[in-house]
C-alpha cells in the first residue's frame, strides 16, 4: 500500500508556520515513515503533483501568483488545510488592506527605503487589491489557527488527518496563540 502524499505551501506570510511544523522535532521522523512529502519549500520538485492527499498551506492570498497557486493546489488535492492565522483570517498580510496597491508600493519601496527609493518594475507578482484568507477563494477542509500554531497543534492535526479524521484543533490552539 502506498503512503499518503503530503504537501506544504507558503503564500504571503512569514514562514513561521513552517518553522512550527519543523518544531515537531522527533515526530517528523515518525511522519516520514508514514507519508511521502511530495512538494513544499523544503522539497525539491518544482511542479505540484496530481492526486495529493493533504496540503497544508500557510499565508494569505495577496497576489495573482498566490491565487493561481492556491487554485491549482485545490484542484489537485483531496484535503486542504489552512495553517496559521494568515491563512485562516488574513492576519498580518491583511494589514495592508487599508491601502490601495500603488500606495502600498510607495510606502514599502519609497517612504521606508534608505536606498534605491523606487518600486520594483520586475520580479514582483501583480498584487490583488486586498490580502484575503484562503477560504475566501477555495474550499478549505480543516483549519489550524495560531500565529504561529504550536507544534503540538500541527502534530495533532496531521495525526488526525492520517487517521482519516478532520481535526478540530481548538483544544490545542486559538487565534493569535
């Protein structure tokens, strides 16, 4: 019997949720024996595979690149998990929502820059008008809130998913915890 295929993804966020994932320490060895990690920022494959069993996504949707990636992942994944407050609520990336994109770029690249005071004209994906949580764009099957969620909440959720159950992480975390 083949192992479940697991992927992780990092959209607009700080990577703190992936750091919490890595904080599971010895449980990572346990998971490595039970799953195949097929895609993510710590894995080499460049193309997202088809028929992924579970994908755990951190970060909000802030650009057309984020949205395209999220929609593609949803179409190729059985169970999609929002990991962390940015993915669940928009959290820190959503703080930009009071500004229009040109104002955002002016603030970030001109007002707050010490050198090269200009917005980039290449290498930055087209920003959406607002940063939004994942569930406003695609169906989400499970949520793990927290900023970042504690490793024990992630461990619980992945263990439940591997057992064929949708996790309820409220015993282990809450928004902003």
